C-alpha cells in the first residue's frame, strides 16, 4: 500500500510523543513552527491529534515526519500500523450543464426570437391592412354621382339646353409680344484698360480694380452712389441709355462723379 494514499490515525500516542519530545528539548510550539516554517496552529493540531483541518493525508504525513525529524523521534512503524486507506477524491465537473437546463435555455432563446419577430411583423401587417381599407374607400373621380330621386313622385325637370359658342379657326399668326425694354441706370463700356472704383448706395465698394478692353459693367437705379474712372478716355459711360460726356467730371484723365437720389450725375470729389 502506498503511504501517500493512507491517512495516519493521529491518536494521543503520536501527539503526546511529539509534545513530550518538544518539551524535553526545551522548545516551544512557536520555536518548532519557526524552524519548520509552518503556522503555530498546525503544530497545535499535530500534537492534539486533530488532522481534520490539515488538508490531504500526504501533507499530514509529511508534516509529522518533519516534526519527528526535528526532534529526533522515530515512529515510522507506528505511523504505518495506524494508517487507514482513504477513498480518492471524487472529481466533480463544474462545467457540466444538466440536460434540462440546456433544453430550457434553448426554449428560452426560441421564445425570445419568436416574440421579437412578432413585435416587428405584426405592426407591419396591421399597417398594410389599414392601407388596403383606405384604398377601398377612395372613390374614383371619373364616376359621376347618381342624381337624387325626385320627392313625391314628381317628374324630373328637363335639363336646360347648353348653348355652345362656335369656335372659328383662324390661320393668322398671333403676334409675338415684344419683351419690355429695360435700360440699366448706369453702363460702363471699356474700349481700353482703365482702373475703376464703384461704391454702392451704402458707401461700400462694389467694384474695384483694373478692367480691360471689351468688358462691360451695368448697374440698376439706386445701386451706385459714386464712380471713379482712371484713364477715363478709354471708358464709354451711358446713363439711362444716353452717352455721358466725361469732360465736366474729369481732371488729369481721371473722371469722378456721383449719382444723386433722382438719378442725375454730379461731379465727385
């Protein structure tokens, strides 16, 4: 029999012999615990013969041998005679799931799936039924409503004759209406390069920079308050459709003029 698979019968003889040997050696339980590097409570349990809290039998036997070796006590025969076989520990699988639990979990998952599917499908089905009902209630606009029955068996009145005005076809071509002619309040036509600065009615600059040959600028009434034209001889100015002579507004080939509230041009600063 393997000594590691038997538990020692820790009677009073083993504990008493260890205790007597320790006292004869002049050692305390704390001294023995420090030497063996085990807790003091283990020494007390070994001496009292209580091995129920010391763990597996193989550890108990090892602690007894270490204790006996420290004190010079030999009782391997006594340990062998008092040994009793112990049953191997029953291994219990903690990961095993009972069959009823697996069946319950599968049924729960299926029930959840069915409930979610119903929660999505039922509202859609009900909405489609409501739409079909609404479509059935809609009457065609092409069907005329039936006339009301005459009261008191009265004869229905004859419908009034409809007078239609004959249409006379004409081969003459209808005249195309001429578009309304709109003239800008101020037009600038550039026949050469010129530096321009145009300010709006609120005083902000709406045009500033150099413009070249062939470019044009037009402004509506009330949009412009002040105009400065560099190289004014290269600019043709038209006000309300009429060409403007820039000589009264020019100095050193730079023309400056303002537009008053009534649309007239006056020399600028």
